[in-house]
């Protein structure tokens, strides 16, 4: 399963999406009523009601909590999700708690 449906809306997406672009570094925790798309670096926890996407090359130093989490980058912290999808370039250094975990070696996020 990919993260985008035919409508190009993020999987399970509700509310607005906060975007941390490549080359951007954020210090502090992020909280979102919708989703968070991380292409840069975050030093702090990321908590979203909907989803968190960590793209290849992106780094999170902190815990991630969301209904759906998609990781193609690096996470140095714990992950809590209902659904967690790991892609080929994913690196997770922490505890994972999820109802469903899938690994996709063929696609990136």
C-alpha cells in the first residue's frame, strides 16, 4: 500500500499538513491536528492526530505518535502508531508500538 490514494490525498489524511522541507531544521516538539510531512530534520517529538511521513534523507530525533506513520528516513526515538509502514531506506532506533507494521523494500515515501 502506498501513502497516496488516487486523489493524491495522504493516506488517512484529515486536517492540514505541516511540511518540514528538505534543508530545514526544527528544534522543539511539533503538534498537528492533521498530518506532518518531514523532509528535513526535527529535534523534538512529533505528535499528529492523523499521520507522520519521514521521507528518505529526513531525520527525527524524538518520539513519533500518530495514527499512521510512514518512515523512509531515520528516526532516533520511539514510534507509536496504529499503522506503521517502513520503506527500504528506513532506519528506526527506538521502541516501536504499532497494531500493524509493513515493510516495503521497493518504494520510498
